[in-house]
């Protein structure tokens, strides 16, 4: 490749066997394609039809249902806090440990599972991860059956479920990134995931106490959750076999590579040195998520109790009010996905989600009237609505190689999980120090998180418009897909990037000059990796602090409780 930006010639460890720097293809993948081409159903014959839209729709519906049980159970334990503490005879510290397990496990597990999602494919990993969630749900249900009320069994079940919960949505995203390209349905599919997720979590969270009260045991709420987890597992199995059927019957293009989707396992090992090839924009998005995602998600853990304090109502009313914020995202996220597919504006949506979160926390902090409280929860619902699709979409949009989307997303998620533990433990400590057990002092923490998220996203938005050559990946994520080729050419011309014309073999794999230039623009300008390693160390530092804060929280016996895997990851 010939180009004037000399420091961009170096290839990532994952790209050493490429002819160009557009598509990742290792030896195992190429041999797999050669073998599949020899099969009668694997050849690219003219008679092999294009994948119909109705099968794409079926893939969206079934994939969305894979995590229905996961999100149903998200708020279940927190909603049943009073009942579980009473029946199992545990204290606040032990309950905080129970609900924090998912976040703690996924501070390190997400990255490894993200690599295997990229390696084995989203369909197979969805089955494995949904199976872990189902096994954990059954163990937790058994722990509450026949008045057993075993706290150790609840912990075991939570750990098993956590293995699946933390990365199941990442596997879903990987499936959609295979079948849908940016600007051609990918954002809509992500919006559809979170529509179903919000509905599932709303139903599970708002009915938990009703079921426990009317059936005289919280075990029924857990068993219903287990049945729904079983349904989601069956959906994941169906997705796995449907993916195989579509690859055999139709000519399916893998949208992450431009090649035919063969389902072959990628051979290779995880290489941490590839971290240095992630652009500055990626790390800024991670920094934004550390404050906005963690802030929005962790506030869920106190929303019911906060509503009870402000409205002076019981747990059932507080649960319904605090769950209401899930309904707006459920109806809005698919349409936001369509908008992003057509117009882009991903950075703008990040800024909007941070801004609505900030307004919500300002209203809760400086006013105690009921109308203001309701308005604050409406803005909180808006921040939930505009968080998921843009963040998932932008990770895929800004990384140079979309085949490593799941790994990049997992890095972000691991750091976010640690940040959730930090803010929730600190908030619980502030609540315990309050003479009236009030959550008002803790709101200050969420206000700080909201302000920092607005600052980071505002910086990216300004740079994408007024200094596009500084953060070209951010700029490209803002433009509409139909305008992307022209914007790539303009930025490449400004930076003096020149690439060779792809040969016929490269063109057959979907490569062209625009894609080559786009990848070079998204790659870091300085590939010595010093800054990327520094950012990674900061991320690991946040994870380490999260574990320390958790240990301190157990020692304090805080009221804090966290909800892992909630909407907006």
C-alpha cells in the first residue's frame, strides 16, 4: 500500500496475513472457505439466491428474544430486596454482595468472552451464554423453593447467570453485525434488541413484588423467570440452526468482512498488542461510557427506593413508578435505530443522552416537589432511550476492523461494570452516613457522572465538526452513510493518504479504494501505542478500584446494590 502518512503503514498483529489492511482473514478462515466452496451447497453459483428480507426479519426477532429472560431477571433480585433479606436472614452487606456478583465477574470475563464471540461467532456463543443464564436461574429458583432460602445457593446461581448475562448482548450484536451493515439495518436491529430488553425488564421488575405477595413466596417470581430463561435458550438454539440453514440455502455476505458468510471458526490467538491500533475516538467513547453508562445503569439500583422516599409510598408503588422509565425507550429505540441508519449523527446522540441524564440529576438534586420528580424521571427515560443504539453502533463504526467489534465492545463493557461498582458502593456509603437514611446526598455522585459525560461527548461533538482531521473516526461516525464515501475522500485528501487500486482478488472480497482509505483514517496516527497502552492502564485501574470499592462496601455493610446487564450497555 502506498500512502503519504508513513506511520500508518505498520499493520496490526491481527493483520499480518492480509494483502491489504481492509479485511482480516487468517489461514484457518481461508482454508475453511476453500473447503466450503468444494461442497455442492457452498459454491457461489448463480443459482444460489440472495437472502430474502423476511429471513432477515426472522433473525432479528429470534435474536432479540435470546436475551428476553436475561433482561426479565435483571431487576428481579433488587425489586425483591426486602423479601430476600427477611427470608434468608442476611444483612445489607450480604445482599450487596449477591447483586454485585454479576458486575464483578464481568469486569474481567467480558474481554475474554468478547474475543471468543469474535472467534466462534455470535450464534454459537448465544447458545452457550443463554445456557449459563438458564442454569443460574434454575439454581436461584431452587434456592428459594420449599422454604430452603439458601443464601450460598443464591450466590452460586447468580455467578452462573452472570457468566451468561454479561456477554449475551455482545453475542447478539455480533450476529447483527454479520447480517447487517452500518446504514443498512444494523442500528435498527440494535434498537429492536433494546426495545425487547426494556419491555422484558419492565415486566419482570414491576411484577416481582406482586407475584411474591399474592403467591406468598418469592420463589414463584424466580421460577417464572426460569421458565422465561428456558424460552430464551430455545430461541438461541433456533438462531444457531437458522444461521446454518441460511448459509447453506442462500448467498449470505458477512458484513464485517465483505466475504461470503461461511460460519468457519477463526483460528488465531488473542493478541493484546492489537490494543495499540484502536483509535483515540474509541477511548473517548469508553471514557464517556464510564460515566454515562455506569451512571444511568447504576441509578436503576436505587430508583425504587428513591421513588418511595420522594413519593412516600410503599414498595409496590415505588416499583411501578421506577419501572415506568423503561416504557419510553421500548417504544423509541427502534425508530432511533432507523434514524441512525439513514442520517448517522452517532456522536450527537451520545451528547443528547448525556445532556438528558444531566438535566434529570439536576432536577432531582435541587428540587423536592412531586412534579419536578416526575419530570426528572421523564428525562431519565429519555437518556435511557438514546443510549443503547448509538453506543453499540459507534463502536462498530469507529474501529478500523469491524471483525473485532465484539472485542472492542467487551473492553468498554468491562470498564463500565467496574465503574458501576464504584459509584453504587460510594452512594450506598453516603446513604448509610445520612442520619435519615436519605438518598439525597448520593444524588451528587450521579450529578458529577452526568456532568463528566456531557463534557466528554461535547468535546467529541465539537471536534467532529470543527477539527475533523484530529478525530477522523468521530467525524465519519457523524455523517450519513450515503455521504460517507465523499467524506472519506475529503479527509484522506486533507491528510495526504493515497492507496493503490485493489487487485481483482481484493475487489472480490469487497475491498475498494474508499474502504482502504476509511480504514487508514480510523487507524491511530501514531502507532507506537504509547497512548493506547496508557488508556488501557487507566481502564485496568478503574477495574482494580472497582474491586477495592466492593471490598470496602462489604466491610461497611452498605445498602448499595447494583444491577448488571441493564439497559444501555
